[in-house]
C-alpha cells in the first residue's frame, strides 16, 4: 500500500524553514521541533515559554532550552537585553507553584535597609556577577530568599555553580534554586550531592553528543537522566553508544533517544558489554560459570 499527501489537509498552511527538514530534523530533539512548529503556527503571538509549556505540558525551562537551540541555529531571534518571561515567573516543576510576584525597586531598597542578610546576599551576588545587579536580578534573588524559601548560602552557591558553568545569569540561578527547593535540598552538603549528580548527567550527555555527532545544545531533564542511565548506571562504552545510535538512525532516519533507550535496554538485559557480543548473540561468561553452561545459554539465546 502506497502513501500520499492529501492536498485537502494542506489548507490552510504556514511556512516552515527548509533548514528544519534539511538539517535540524536529525539534530534537534523532538521537543525542540514541536516548540518551533508551535511558534511558526502562531506568528502573531508573543513567544511566551510559559504558554508553550502549558500547551505541551512541559517544564518551562525545557521550553527555554528548546528556544535557545533555535536561537543558536539562527531560526528565531532573542532580545538578550530584556528579561525573559522565565525570569518573571517561577515554573511548575514538581509542585504546584504560585505565580512569582517579585519585589519592586522600592521594596528591594526597603528590605536592603532593614535586613543585613539581604544586603549581604545582594553584595555577594554582585561580586559573583562582577558587575552591578539589574533590578530584575535583585528582585529575583530577594524573591528566592523571601518567597521561595531558599537560604542565602544556597543562593550564593547556585550563583557560584552557574559561574563555574560559564553562564552566570539569573535564569540559571533561579532554575538551580527551584530545582533544589523541589528536591528538598536544604543544606550545603545536599546541594553538593545534587550538583555532583547534575555534573555526572551533563558529562554523560557530552559523551553521547560527541559519539553520535549531535549538535551541542542544552539537554532536557529527560535527556540528562537517560544519558546518566546509559553511561553511569548501565556502564555502556562509547562504542556501544555509537552502535545503538547507528541502529537508531538506520531504523528511524534520525536521532531518537527513546529508540536508543529501547536498544540499550535490551542489551543491558542480555548482559552485552561489547559490540561483538551484540552481533554474535554470545552471552558473556560470568564468574564461576562453566564453559558448558555458557554454551548452553548461548544456544538458548540464538533460538530466541
């Protein structure tokens, strides 16, 4: 049975850049493609990450990562001088969070005059940024302290962590602090454990992008967690990741992390550790297992 396009389904239509099909269809994540299609379908509307997140039931920061991908690709533009909507509203991550009503310039000045803790926070943060804070940055820091309930030491630790990643900006600090709040991180030790986990996940993601030749971008939460599973929990090598990627592209024509997960999950259950084992179907010999038992299990596997 053949397939063809129904002309009636093409009306009405909206423009899609050729680069999406020619280049980014293989490189962009499925979420990034969906976000771009939403933006292209609604050109008259402001590009609001919160509205897109609500429509797709996504994390607002994952939406921002998708938008950043298209900004870096030159498909959409971004006013870096203005505060993004994500900086004006706290996202609903794991708990239902009320809309962020951040303090005004007058309230910031009043709180700074009243509280030495607030003065210390703003002063130390200014040193982390190596420049005077904007009104939005000061308001966000004060909101994290007063309304989100994040301790000063943790806010400053988030700022340091953001600076170490080479992107000391208020959105990254807010994202980190809210992640800690949602995961009940209340001490420096717990924050260090959380940072170690995120670093481990990001290292695994970089390994995957290098092996598969994927364009560098910020991964979503699900992508970080999946890469952490492949590399750090299941212990797959670069060669195994590349083999799974090749199978994925042959089957789907593009990079698909869910498809790769199915392949790697099967290999993990089978106990395969090398590419050769995946080709021959040989069961790796375990400690204390006789040669006869290994041969017997290999035969069973081949019959499957």
